[in-house]
C-alpha cells in the first residue's frame, strides 16, 4: 500500500512546567486527493507517566484511508540509519476514520535523555499483505522531553544557584507580586487584577456580554447577525465582506449526523466539490472537479482529470486515471454504476458498466456499451460498441460499428465495418461496403459500395449500386443489379432486374424478370415478365407464360399451360402456343385507318360454315347464330353471332360445292348473295337454267 501521512505529536504525560511547548511533527509532504489538511494537536495534563499520544492522518494515492490498521512504532537516534532506542511498539486494530488516527505510545523514561529522537512508523491495513514503512522518520519535538525534567539530578543541570546546591531552599522570605495576595506562607490570586475563571454559561439564544471579576458573566439575547451564522439566518451581510467558509488553504467539510457529506477543496484556479460518501475521491492536483454525491465504501466515485464531473451513482469515474490530471479534462458521468468517461469531453449519461474512452465520445445509458471512437455515440442498449470516428449506435444489443461516419439504428448483433454505412435494425446484418444501407431484417449482407438491402432475410448484395428490396435468400451480384423481393432470386447481370417471385435468374446485360417461378433472362435486354419455367436467352428476346423459350435474338415466345416446351426457331420470330386459338377483342371501328398487316376483331374473319343442301344448320361452322332454309327452295338465310358496323361493312363470300366438273346447264351451280342486315345475309343457289336448287356450299364472312 502506497501511503502518505500527516502526523501530529502530543504529550499526555506529566509536564513539569506549565509553559512546556508542544510542537507538531509534519509527515512526508505527499499531496492527498483533497488538498492539504492542518496537523491538529492538543496537550492535556495528566499524572506522572512516560506515555504520550501520537495523532496523524493516513492517505493512499486514492485519498484518505478509512478502516482498521495495525501500526509499528520504533524510536531512533538519527533521521537515517542510527541505532534504535528501546523496543518497537506494536499498536493493532487502530480505527482510521477519513485518514485520522491516534495511538498511545510508551518508550519508557530512559528513552528521552536529552538527545534528539526520531519516530519510525510502519502500517498494514485490511487487505495489505505486509507492513509498509513510511518515510522519512518523524522528529520528536520538545513535548515528550518534559518527561526528562522531573528525573534529572541537580548535577545534570547548568546554572544552579549556589543556595540550591545542597537541594535545600534556605530562603523562605516571600513577597506577593502584582496580581497575587500573600497570607502567611500561602499565595492567592488577586481577582481585582487577574480575571477569575469564568464560572457561568449563557443559555440558548444568549451570548456573553460581560465577564465579571469574580468569573460570573452577564448575558444578552442574540438578535440578528454578527461574526457568526445564525440558525435562523443572518441579515445585513455584505457581498465580498461576509461569507461562510475558510480563509486558509484548508478544505471545508460539512458533516451530517457525524458523517462527512460535502467537501469543498480549495484551489486558486477553481475549487473542487465532493459530495456523497467519504470514500469519493478527487485525485490530487485536479482542479474544478465535481462529485455530486453517491458512492459507497468499496465503490467510490472518482474524478481524475480537471473540470470533470460525476453526478452520482457509485463506482463511476470521470477521467482516465493515468496520473496526469490534464490529459482527459471535461469528462462527465451523470450517474449509474461502474461507468467510465475517460475521453476528453466524453460523457456517460447513466446505466451500468458503460465506457466512453475517446474524445467527445458519448453514451446515453444502457449496460456494457463502449464508445471508443472519436465523436462516437451510443444512445443506449446493451453491449454495443462504436470504435469508428463520428459513428453511432442508437440502441439494441451487441451491435458494432468499426468504421467512420457509420450508423446502426438498433436491433441485435448487427455489424458495420465500412465508412458511411447504415443499418436500420434487424439482426445479424453486416455492412462491409462504403456508403451502403441495410434497412433491417435478418442475416443480410452488403459487401459492395453504394449498395442497398431494404430488409428480408439472408439476402446478399455484392455489386456496386445494386439493390435487394426484401424477401429471402436473394442475390444482386453485379453493378446496378436489382431484386425487388421474393425468394432465391439472382440478378447477376449488369443492370439486371428481378421484380420478385422465386428461383428466378437475370444474368444478361440489362435483362429483366418480372416475377413468377424458375424463369431465366440470360440474353442482353432479354425479358421474362413472369410465368413459370420460361427462358429468354436471345438478346432482345421475350418469353412469357409457361415453358416458353425465346432462344434467338428478337424472338417473342408465349406458351399456354400445355405441359411442353414452346421455343423459337429463328431470329425475330413471333411464336404463340394457344391451344384454344387466338382472339382479337378490339374493333377498329368505322373510321380507323388500317395499315397492311394490322388485325382487329372487326376486320378479321368473323364467321365461316359448310352448309349441306337440305340442312338448316352448318355441319361445321364458326360464328354462325342460325341458318334458315326451306327444303327445295335453294334459299338460305344466315344470321351471325356478331354485327358489323353497318350493312355495307358486312362482307360475306360463298361458293357451291360440286362433286365433279359440271356437264350441262343442269349441273352448273351459280351462287348469289343478298346482304340484308348488319349480321344477316341470304344465299341463293341456281343451276345453269337459272332454277333455284338445294346444294352444299361454304361461306366465309369478314366484317368491320
């Protein structure tokens, strides 16, 4: 134990002369944490004895000692080296309170023969493994030498009057001097000249006004102020002239119920204030420090650097404690337990086991958080770490930022190792690329610069400027690649995009998969809007539906639900598999200009049929509502499912069917058509003699 001690020496033995002087011995000059303390001493007369009382103040480098200690005292005839005088005095179980202690010593009458003596002290307190010798030895001043006077022989004195050489006072003639009365051979005090001992006190609320010659007092009530502070307050004080405090370099201590509660430590630059438990400590040499309160015997609050503050709590420390009070000034711990603000202008608001160890680092609260980066900040939470410059964690658990200008909003076990990165929350997310963002989710990883994951789980972005919006197990691995969401989608092409779905792949340059399942766009600018098991491997190709394969440049392939592949066979090909046909659902209308190759429902084939000669309905037809016919009449009235824009917009065409080339007029068939409505027309069949006859025929109708 490294100690410093301030000692006072007081004689309690018999003093032969009333004017024997008392002197205090000052111990080693080590500065304690709370400033210098006065060495206080008192002397009391007692019956003849060789013992005396030694009082001192014991400190460690952390401040005054409080506890139980054992002491060893030995007397020496020199400051250094020399010979021990008498035996060692062991005084055990000494109570030390706020550094103060007292011990009764007795080295015997022979120890003090008129020569100089020094006291050697060793101490061992609770928790120490051995005694520690204090240096230097303390010189003993005249008070103990009063023990030598009553034992010295006349022969040991100098200047003895001749009349006393025989040890007999032969002159018995006395005269009373000033202030004395003599009656016979008995002197008494003349109280008219010498003030008698004060014999009476004043009651509560009164003060002594006059001390009478006989020792009695005249009292008067205390009213208003004076050279004291009244329990009921003072009036008439003058700022700058009147004050409560001290005028020397001694700390002022306010004690409550016998326990020090507030200490004001002087310093010409800025005094320090120490409140709370007596074990709270401001390191020696520190100026302008404040400990508001709190602390316990074994868990004191400490301030080790200039102008630092501990508001309260226990076991807290403001400053780095390196022994240089100016190395980390202006640090603050507001409260809590076991918090440390060891950086310059560092702050811990509260909580437990938090450490702000770099300059301007801040921790709001929580538990076990560490802000070790310059300007680092942790709002709260548990076991969060910020070691990057100007980086922050808002809260959560076990989050870590090691890079500069990075931020984690919360969550658990998220990690940022790159500059300017952001993780909003979630769990086990990792950002290792500069300027990246992970909004949240679980186990997402961004390793490229300027990349983003919005959320979801187990998503990975390794391409610069790439994005995964959410979902699970998605990957954007090339520059500017994007996956909106879904599951197990991979956008590995430059500027490729997958909107969502599952198990889709966009590996071509600027390729696109809108969604669906197990689709692949591997050609440059290839597109799969959705569906299942579609492949667009040709550049600028398009595949949609089911099992469509656009394998050639510019190919467009659409497959229906048929369980088979449908593939392109050449470049710039349009391929459709529609098992139930293709329907055009839009009409061109009456005024639309139609270019060659354009198709609308109203300029396509809208009906066709094969009509047997005697039938009233087609044996095979499309778009036919009804067929009206009277057997043998050769006349057929046909009504369609659709109506043309007008009568003139319905264009029917019909032809008679013959089994062999006609021979003779009777076998010739002539077909005529009469358009009678927007959805109706009449077919007439004549032979070569112009007679109406029944006959098989076919017709086709286009309309607009």
